[in-house]
C-alpha cells in the first residue's frame, strides 16, 4: 500500500523564512482566494487538492515565487520528486534570492536526489523467494470452512461412507445412519462402530511453504507474479494431507499518482491425500485509489471451479465426497488504513458472492474479513483477524436436491466463523519466527446438521532469500 510520509522539519522552516521575503510575497490582486484555499488544504494534509489549486495559481502568474515554492513542497509530499525538483531549480535561478534561502533550497534538492535514488528500482526485474517451515496441532482435520475454497486451505467435509457390501450410508450428528434410498437404521443393527467417524480426528502436522515472486516494473505498467506451494503432512490421518499450488499474475496500470487499475488471473490446484481434489481458475478486475495513509480497492471476480470425487479410507470403510462443477461471481470492496505513525494497519474486506453449482446447491453469500496488524517494535509484530462467511440457499433448490416435498421445513443458511492471532519476531534481515493460533466454527442445517469446530496452533520459521 502506498504511504506518504511527512518531509523533515527543514521544509517548514524554509517556508517560514520565505514568507518574510518580498520576492516571495503574494500579489493580493491575483487569485488570493485560490491560494488561501490551497493553504487550507495543505494544513489538512490534502495534498492532491492543494496541488491542483497551486498549479492553477502558478499558471495565472508564473512569477509568484511563493506559489512555486509551496507547489514544490506539496509535490514532495506526493512523491512527485521530478516535478518538485524542476520548480526548485527555477527558484534557484532567481537573482534576488537571499543566501540563506538559496542554501535551504539546495538542501531540498539534495533530499530529492536521495529520495529518487531510493525509489528508483535498481532493475525492472525483481525476484524473491520466501520459505516457511512449521509444526502444529489441529484438533479437527475434517473441519470445513464455508464453501470449501474460501481460503488457501479448503477442508474435505464428506457425508457418506461405504460398507464392504457396497451400500452407502450418511452418518448423522445424532448417530443414525441414513441410506441413499431413505432407509434409517441404527449402527448396532449393522454390527458396526461409527464412533471413529463422528469423533474429531486430531493430529499434529508439518507444514512447509515456498513463495516465489517475480515483478516487472515498467514506466507504464507493473506486472506482479506469485507462485505459492504449500504442503501439509499429518502425523495421523494421512488421507487429509494437503498439497496446494497457487499461481496468480496481475497487471497494474497507474492512472495518476493516486489511482490505478489492475487485472489478475489466478490458477489453483489442490490435492488431498495424494488425490486431485479442487481445480479453479479466476479473473479479477480491480480499481485502487490512495489517500495519505489509506487505500480503497473495488473489484469484481469470476471463478470457475471443479471439485473432484474423492474417497478417503477409514479402516474397512471409506468416505466419499462426490465431485461437481460450479461458477461464481463476486463483487467486493477492501479498505486499508494506517494509524499511530504507520505502526498499526487496519484491514476490512467485504464481498458478495453468487454461486451456481452443478449439484443444484446454489447460493448467495457474503464474506466479511477484518484484521489488525501492529508493529510493536522493529523486531516484534502482532496480527489479529476474524473471518465470517454466510451462505443462503434457495428453499426450492434444497427440496429438489434432497427429494423433499414443496414447503418442507428445512433450514437454508450456512454460517462459518474463524478467529485467529499471530505474533512474529524478526531475528535478522532474512529470518523470522512466529507463533499462531486460530479457532473456527461452522453451523449448517442444510447438510443434515453439520455443527463443528476446530482449534489449531502452529510454530514456525520464515526465511527470505
């Protein structure tokens, strides 16, 4: 996110000294109201509005040195160093310029040269690699958050298992067995123990992650690319091991110093227990605009997903999650804001989704994500976040999918909530260590009563090459 920092105190001292000089005084007959308005914007830190008024004022009276100076200072706040430099060079040519003012202008020019060297990329091509290794504990690896693909860790949530004779049953939360033809039986009637199916499958795990980054920074466009590879190996329940490949590529075109548009393509492939589980492709169009310490992002996204049929072995039995295809449209807005001398970052994202699935379970949903990131010291940082997702299904769709009569008493809302925190310590320029934990809960009646929760904790290291 772009941030604009205040220039050093020397700028304020320079302005004060120049206010006293006749050659920098305003001509009161020339648009004094516009200049006063510009100064009011400067006092409030509204640099874009101030720049527009000062540019107009200077175009009307190019010899107003005070206006030119204020315009240069304002453009430095907007990081328009080339424009500010040209105005300061023009002021330096003024013959009646006092020595102390000329000296201060030289300081400003030196500062601009340093800033330009800092912001100028050493190369248009930038590569990066971040590796992460962590170990943790998950008390429910079957926990499913939302529509399986809300975050980078979709969880398998299966409803059926197959007896050795090939007959399929659904396990209810109350311990009953439902066959696909409507038969309801008790487990002891079949001589089986379903306790392992309804108990939480908890396990320790090892998580390894690699993030490869490549950026191209051009004069008119920026091209950002990220390849994420994440693998989770469970000590128990290896059928729930996960391997994710995610590639996203974004082109960004700046419209002005505070606005840009972008288009992003994304491809994900998820494997569960060594088997392909989910494949998705997405395109996102976005518009960003920036203020002094905040950013707004408005976007629209189209996604096409394929869920593969996947079977998970469990002793002599097996779970089966049947595959389907779906497409979704989403409209969202994201807001980021810095507080407390840029040490606290607040993030809020809201998204509306419309999902069409080949299995007939279509829904409209809403996603709300919030986060706070606090830089405690140069080494310590802390993060807290909460994600909420609600899906609303049509009554008629549920009746058709489950073969129910019209007007049946069936719930149509699926809710998920996840709350988490993370603390990180930067050991040196490349190495950091972190501890994170999160709690999740899902409440859904459309899947015959899925009410589950999970707690995870993770300790690991990040290394940036």
